[in-house]
C-alpha cells in the first residue's frame, strides 16, 4: 500500500475586507453571531469545546467524513497540554487510556528526566492523537457545538461586521455561513490561510521520511524508541491496538513523496538506525512525507485567525506539534469568549498574535535544532551535539531550561513594563484553601482570583458570577493573584490591595460589572 502525505505539519485591521470567492454558496446565508472553526483536529476541537461551553454559537467545518481516523500523527502529550486538558476535566481519563514515560529520549544519549518537573504531570503521556480527538470531540458535542462533516470551505469574505464563508457539503450542495469570527485550524495546507492571502514561508528540512503502521514480532525495550546512527533515523511508538507507528529517514534515500514505498525499505532504515527491525509485518498503511519548517507571518487578519498547523509546522522532534496547537486554542478561546460576550474590547484579540507567534517561532527553532543535531554529519556539528548532551545531562539550569521548553511549561507571555513579575507566567496547579486545586477551579472557564487565606476580599468584590471564581491560598502566601482562564497570571500584587485598585484590576480584565435587570427587561431585550 503506497501513498503520499504532506507534513502533518499580519496586519490586524477589523474594518478591512478580505475575500476568496471560489464559491460563497448558492442556497442562501445561514447567520449566527458566533465562530466558525475550520478543521476538527485537536486544535479545532479544543477551541470549539471552549466556545460552546461558554455559550458561544460555534460551527465546525470538516472536509473528512464523520469518523476518527486511526492513522494518528502525534503520540505525546506534554505537561502543559495535560494541564490545559485538566482545566477541562479531560486529563485523568486520558491518563488512564495512555501510558506515562518519565524520561524523554531525544537522540543518542540525550534524554530529559521529567520526574522533577514542577507539574502534576511530571511525565509525557504516550497515546495516539485520535484518543485526544475522541475526548475533545465528545466534550464539544455535549456542550452544543455544531459539526458539518464532508464539508469544505470554498471561500470567505470578511467585512467590518463579520465573515461570510462559502461551503460545499455532501452531494456538492453549496451554502454560505455567516459568523462574527473564523478560525482556521485546518492544517498545513490551510484553505483559510490561502483565503486571507497569507504566505507560509519556510523550507523542507528533511525529505522522503517514511511512515508505516505495522505489527512487531518482538516488543521494543522502551515505550518510545528513537535513535539516529550514521545516516539513518528511526522512531517507534505504540498505538495500543497491537500496531506501532514507524517514522524513518535515510540520508541516501532522497526521493519524491510519490515514490512507491514497501515494507522492505522501512525495515532496512529501522535496522540501520535502531540495529533491529523487531520483525515488522502486516503493514496496514505506508506513506512518505517531507518535514517542513514554516510559520505564517501573522496569526490574525481582521476577523480571521490561524491556529495549530495552519499557523506553524515544524519537525516532529520532541513531539511538540499537537501540543503547540492545543495551547494556541487555549490562548485564543477565552479571548473570543470575552469579546463576543461583550466583556472585553476587540483589541484583546490582538494579544493572540503577540503571545503565540513568538512561541511558535521558538518551537520551530528548538525542534529544528534537535533534528539537525540528531542527523549531524560534519565533525563540528557532531561536536556540538556532544556538547549539548553533556550540558543538558549534567548542568542543572540548562537541563531545567530544556525541559521547560520541550514540555511547554517554561513559556511566558509579554507583560507591560512595571507589572508584577508573575504577570504573563504560567501559574502552577496550586492547592486552594477548600482542598481543591487551581486547575479544578478553572474548569468553569472563569478567571480565578486567589487571595491570602484570611483576607475578606471576596465579599467586597463586585459580582461577576459568570466570569470570576474566588479562592484562598491553602498556604500562608500573601500574594493576591488573578489567573486567566488559560492558567496564566493576568495581574498580581504582594501588598494588600486597596479595594479601588482591586476593583480596577477586575474591571480591566473582566469588563464592567453586570447590570441587574428585572424579568420584564430581560424578556424585552
């Protein structure tokens, strides 16, 4: 069985008009005030679930049939993604489904010990991407998200008030949909990115990478098996259903993606890199692809956003692809909710580009560096690999920095000058005075205000029942901390805040205090 497979791999002006008019539909326009998400991979599903849970109308367009594919591209969930899934009540069930690994091997002797990671999830969770998709899809459906399968986006036009999207569905039926915002989570060949005219600059890092899903006569010693020897690289990961995903590459076998592939070639590359082919047999799928490093220059053009592989693709080294997309979605979803619910100025949406574009760039740099070092051929690059291995293995600060970057917990977002040092940082899953954890408190999608244990702030706060959860530290900590719905610090002070200062901070991040209306007023709104 042969085939081809691509790498699973602006200006913000809300008054501009952007269009791609291949077909905007002929059967009228279906209008709603929410969001259209194009693509139902992990990124699109997390985003859709967040929006629907918050009561925002959301429609997901997916050109594939309505099923979860077992041809998974990703196999690892890192700590930061697991924390985000924990804040949605999904991490524990996924942990029960997958298998944990407390050491992540990158290449050769270079591996990262995760046991000291300052997270409840001090490991990498190994499970196929489709298991993540199943959990996220169930959540989105239960929350009320609408799904249109076998439906592709054929064009879009945006104006100052919204976006009109053309679709082609089952039987070739065309239709126009209208929404306030559109998010392209539709992969490397994103139709959304093309429709808004954004380039996707970058290059192919390695070509003719082979993929195969096979059974093994002999089980590997490690849960994830990866190594590079000479001119060959190979990776093995279990699906959990008796099959393993094999990814391999040989420097001397540079052929087009369309070149036929057979199991003998997969076995040969694996033997070169791992010393053994583990008796591979019964391949259910094989393909070639090329691994690219690309990033869109902007993640937002007007009312259209890009997330996940539509915004950035990179090599699979370190298993950061799906994880970066999930965190894109977690960053964008609460901002869309705040704006669409009328709690925040649309300018808040500009921070998605400011916060996530630098992270995408850093992931491209780190994953690309790992691949280049793993496949080092020249003496000086081999020397650099040996130096990095020694540095990460034996020098504490270097090891902690590498671990924080690969797992995602080390990224922080830009903060205005003069703000508290915590602003923009990831907040750990701290214990709260009532015995719960912070990431349990985040499950309502609210901001969480954590105050010192005996400070009577909560009863003096303006009411924000649909936006704010209040809690006390379980410890004697004196910081007052406002945590964003995505688990990052929005505002903090180590001094006892004056009521006016606290109210001002809440108004800045949560918007105006809700106005109480009578039942008659609500019925006539």
